[in-house]
C-alpha cells in the first residue's frame, strides 16, 4: 500500500527510530509512548489488521512474538511487559497496518482499557 504510514516507515520514506529490522519485520519506538518502553513491531507486508491475515502470514507473525521477547530482554524489562494487538477501531486501532505494541517499564492493570 503506497499511502500507509507504517509502509512508508518500512520503506525508509518517513524517519523512525528503528530498533529491529529483517526481511519480514521491523520495529520502532512509538512517537507517543504510553509507557517507558513502547515499541511497535510490524510485518513489512501490509495487512490492515489481523482480520486480513492468512495461513502464510503465520510464520512472520509468530516470529514477531520472538522479536518482542528479544526486545524486552534487550530493554531489561525484567518486571514484566505487555504485548498488545488491536484489531479494528472499536479496539483502539488507529493505524491500519497490523502492529504489536510492546509496552514495559511500569506496572499495568487488568483489565486494560
């Protein structure tokens, strides 16, 4: 998709503080962090939300979980962290390119939202 904000970040057309990237995934610090650590982990393939994912997306989306674990380790989030995936505007999704929020560095409550 040519006008998607996260696709433009993936292609280097919009600057972002990348903290991870490989052929299928990229991750960057959120510009409006909701916790001391707030990283967005995205597939390079444009999927508006999880509702568009198909079986062949399973490997990169599963690897996103391993990347999240590694980034949490790198950031020393030893007290715990939260990984969030919002699907649809009713769930709080504001950028329609599938992405995980890695949040840490503070205490969280349950239930969220």
